[in-house]
C-alpha cells in the first residue's frame, strides 16, 4: 500500500542529539549552525597555534563543566574573526521566529535535532510509522480478549502476545522515507511547552516554557512525500484499528484539564478529530515528540478496564512491565492515568500525520 504523507501539526522525530547555544547563532529569521572543525583547523594553522591551543583547551573545559550561554558568533568575535562568520558555518539553516527570543532579544535554547542520515539528510524512519500502527493493532487484539489474562501472565508469555508477535513480525513492513529538498529547506525551530495535570507530582495544572526547542518539519500536500506499508492485512482493517485508537487518544486528551483551559489546544484536537471521522481513505497517527500516555501506549484500554472493574491490584505491575506511565521527574507510577505531554509555542500538539491512500 502506498500513502501520501502530510503533517497536520509540526513533526519532530529526534535523533537524541542537541545543538547548544555555543554551536549556532541567530541571523534575522534564521539560525545558522557553526562549523567547529573549520574553526579549530583555522586557529591551529596559524603561526601562534600554541597560544590558540591553550585557549581552546580552556574553552573546552568551560563547555564540559558548564554549558556556556554564549553563541557561536560570540566565540568568533572573541577571536577577532566575527566578520568572516560565513566561512565557519555549516550548510544548515533553520527558519526561526523572533517570538522565540527572550525579553532582551536573545535566543539561548538547546535545540533538539530532527533525525538524520550520517550525511546530514533528514528522513522519516519507517520504524516510527510501524510502531504507531503496531500500538493500535496490539490495542485491538487486547480489547478482543479478556484483559485480565494480561494480569495473570505478567511473568510469562500470554496468547495475545504470541498473536501480536505474528501480526508484528510477519504482517507489517515500513521503509524509511527520505525528505526532499523542499521539505528540508522549510525546517523550523519551535519552542516546546509542557502541559500536565499531574496533581501529586508538581502541583496542579501547569504549563512550563523551560523545555528545549525542537527542529520540526512541515510536510504539505504539494511536497509529494510518499511511504509504502507492506502488510497482509487489508487497508480497511488497518484503518479501522489505527483511526479508532488515535480517535480515542484524542478524546482522552480533550478530557485533560490543561487542554480544556487552552482554547487553541481544544481547537487543534477538535480539527484532527473531525479529519479522522470524515476521511475514510486515510490513516491518522501521532509520531515522535509530543505524544502522551494515551497515544503512545495502551493507556486508554487499561484505563477502561480498571475503571469498569475497579481493579487496580495489578495496574502498576502491568505498567511497570510494559514500561509506560511514570510520573515525570519522580520516576514512579503515582497517578493511575498520568496526563502529560508537550505542545508548541502556539499551543498546538506535535506530530499528527495524515497518510492518504494512493494505491492499495
């Protein structure tokens, strides 16, 4: 099956690497990444290279011991070569909004990078799509059975796990998707805000702006980005499992106090919900940064069962085994159904993607 990929909200799939303030500088509405290799090579090629070497060692000690708050251009100016900054920049430019600057007009945030190939080209990992679909499939398989079997097999392999393994290993295959130059040229940096209802962990409703910024891509309908999903299942079967799962996840998000009190977040989730219910020719999934307990795990089904049966005896053991639902900052399973996730600076969720069927 071949699908056309478009993003409904900004997408960030990270590679675990960040750009720190001393690695880039802001120029107008762009962020330029400095080339440290060129910078060091330039200094060590000078006759006074020994002096530069000692100064560089001191600089590296400052960076190792404490993340400094200066930019790459500040560094060049310190060595008196700020006027030649273009010579010391990588071929990477990110779009940037002045609204992200602080009251002094500075931007000094860590930037989480989008996943890249070794040559620096961006791509969408097939494993992310497969994981999103796999979670929906597992959710459907569990709902078809008595979920108590999950509780009774915490130390063994249950029938549904065997069945799910068959679905996963033999029926779903998704290849990586390279992003074309047009998409890459429109890579943006967006501030990430935290939203949580976790009353026992850090007080009541709160929104935090202390999180790092992220590198995101926006894939429009004109970008011609396609993905192939190989499966023995029919499109209708996959669509019903996937869309019902993510529709339930959205409904859970709309119950969050932090979402209810944010009109933009409500509008964004409501729009996605309307798209899912009105389009029978597409899959709608949440990828990468910004997911939560309900979109990244079996949270809604576990909640359904626990609330219906008032049975919390094995709930924490199950969550511990499956590895989801810990309270941020405490690393414990305190709240039965944790509700935390992140939104962008416009209070919109990250990573909602539409896969429109082109060829079955």
